[in-house]
């Protein structure tokens, strides 16, 4: 019996020496979730904050609220503590001042022209009408009637008609032929259509020569003019007219013929 009592006392002493096991069934952070929610709602409403429980928080004493500076007790809310609060307020005021300075600088830049801005108001006087010189006032009946009348206009019109000179048309000058063959005259003198062969062409690979030589001209008119200068249409030294119709490369006389026909018909 004595041994059992001694064994029980030993177990009790060992149990007393063990540290308390924390209750982890609720998980980390769940114990203060409600308080954190209240604190967040209070911050959103701007009504302050709800304090969370802090373990081992040091006790706040009167000495900490009323610190001493050089042996003199300073009331709470003054001294360094109040200075810190003033520093925070000063920072906020400084932010507002910067915004005001930016606005003032912008206003000064807009007013850099040196002229005061116009204020639109129904009571403002109407702007002074200034006559602009150099602009015709022929459409202003009042202004024209002050300068002249109908009789003066009729006299001026008669004077202008007397100075009118009509030039009679004359014949066009005759070409001397120094500028080379006239492709327009050649188009009007001929009557055959393109592809209608009138002249015999002999040679080897005339189509290949024609394609190569025609590619050297900037236009078909230049090719036709040189073709006539080299003895065309009877002679074709550069294979510009392999089909013998008298027209070099892709030159077409039909536009000139249509123009003459329209002029003759009066259209």
C-alpha cells in the first residue's frame, strides 16, 4: 500500500512539471478571426479600430503616459508624443501643399501670355467691328450704293466694252519637218487597221527581236517615230513592225482618227 502511494505521488509530480499543451483543434488564427473582422469593418466605416488581444503586453502606467523631460513631468498629448502627431499632420499638410503648388504652377503657365483670360458673360459689351481692308464689299448693297449708282455702273460697263478687242483666229503654222516625222499626220494619212499586213517582213526570230527592241522605248509613240525615221513603214531595220502593218510595237493610230472624226462631225 505504501508503494502505491509513493508511485502515485511520483506520477503527480511528473505531470505537474510538464508544460501546458496548447489547444490546436481550432487551428492557427481562428481564435481572433472575429476580432479581425470587426477591426476591418471599423476601418472601412472610419470609426476607429478594434484592438486584438496581445499576449504579454506591457502594462501602461502613468509614467509612460506622462514622460519626464529634464526632470519635469510633461502631460500626455504634449512634448515629443504631440510632436510626432504634429509630424504626421505636417506630412499630410505637405502633400496638400504640393498639390496646391502644382495647381498654381499650371495656372501660371496658362497665364504666361500676360493677358487676362476672357470671361464670357451676357453683360459683356459687343466687340468693336473693325473694317478689314483688302476685302471686297461688292455684295454689301449699302456700301456699294454709297460709292456709285446704277447710272455710273452702266457708264463703266459701256467704257469697258469699248476697250474690248476681239482677236480673229489665224491658220496654224506649217511644220518644216526639222523635228522629224509627225506620227499624228501619219496616223491620219493611213487607213488600215492594226494587224492588217501591208508590207513584207523577212528575217529570223522576228518576234524575239521585236520584244527585245520595243522594251527599250519609254512609249509606243517614241518607237513609232524612230520607226519612221529609219525608213518605215517600207523598211524595218530593228524589227519593230514584224507583222508589216506599218505600226511599230503596240502603237495604235485609232485615237487620232477618232479625234478627227469627232471634230468633223461637230461633236
